[in-house]
C-alpha cells in the first residue's frame, strides 16, 4: 500500500508548473484584450491540473505494466517500484482525467460548446502518450504533444474561453510556455536515455542522442527570452519576462556541464520555476502595462 507521500510523488509535482503557467499566461493574454474572467481562469486551472496529474498517473501505469520503469534514475514510479498496484494507479489516472473532463465540459458550455471536441482530444492525448498499442511517447513525439497541449492549446484555450478570441500576444505567450513545457520533458528524457534505450522506449532524446538533446534543451530555453522581447511590441513592461533569465541559466547548468542521471533532476524543478516566473511576469505586464 503506497503512502500519501508516495502518491504525491507519483503525481510528479515537479511537472505542475506545466499546468499552472499556461493558465496564468493565457489569463494575462485575455486581460490584454480587456476580457479576463477570474472564475473561468479557475476552471481552466482545474482542467489543466487534473489533466497533468492524470497523464502522470497514466504514464506511471502504462510504463509500469510494460516494465519500462523497472530500472530508472528518476523519482519514484508507483507501479514500477511495486508500491502500488497497476489497478490502483489506473484508477487514480481515470479519476484525475474525469475531473478534468467535468471541469472542461463546464468551461466549454459557458464559453463555446465546440471546445468539447478540443477537450476530448486533450484527454485522448493524455492517455495515448504511453497507453494503447502504439503510444506516441515511444515514437519520439512526446515533446511535440507537450508543446501543442500544454503550450498552444492551454494558453490560447485559456485566452479564448475568457475573451472569446485570440491574438498574436496570446500566440507568442503560447509558443514561449510550450517551449518551456517541452524543455521539462526533454530534460526528463535526457536523464532516462540509457534506461529508455534498453527498454525499447524510443523517445526524441533516444533518437537524437545525448549531445543533440542537450542542444535542443538550450534552444527551447532560449525561446521565451525571444518571446519576451517580441512582446515588448505590445507593451514595454513585457521585458519583465527577462526576470526568469537567472532561473533559466541555473536550469541549464547541469545540462551544459554534461551531467546525467539523478544530477539532472533539479533541471526539471528549475525549468518549471523559469516557466512560472516568466508567465507571472508577462501576465502581470499584459494586465497592468
């Protein structure tokens, strides 16, 4: 029987900024249009948090029953470490995804009903990442999916449900947040290259190899810097996004130094913090600038 602490660790709290930051950035973009709606932002936050916890538990379940997580350098996996049964982890995944679906349905009904189809695609993407007979996470497409779902869809979806329109400001914020979300996954998969290659999980990092994966990480980390400078065209206050630069430098250090294994775990935390600080700073600039 897994403890409460193990269930929390299994939910992968280091990835929660991937859920929070898009909603903050999207709400800032809606505020730029003069249409921020706080209760819709809270509903979007519930959707985003529930989906990322659901995908994390679903990933734990699917990788665990395949044996992918039997040997790993990263944080605890519930099924792989056998502290929780596959059935229990699957139930946790379905409950989380169900909460996200319910909140998303409510948000779509009060915004635009066609968004229900977008929500269904998000839930399918969450499950098929490592679930099903041909999981796209095993084909090197995980980073692309994260960029789309936790970048473009999450940021622009948050802006759209509040303002009922999107603009180039929201798009720039979405690209920046999506890049940082993808960078979190790149760092995670960089750490797991040896074990993923052995287990047959062909991630993008496995395809690229260690050196090129490190280059990709730094490219993704640079995108929000460029985005902040582009957003200065909207309001000079968006230069506040550069406040995240010291955290980005700290996140890049272990990758730049060629470290691996457990030494890369702090990179996930620092990249997530970079994303949060960037999103808060830019959202505040858009709302009050």
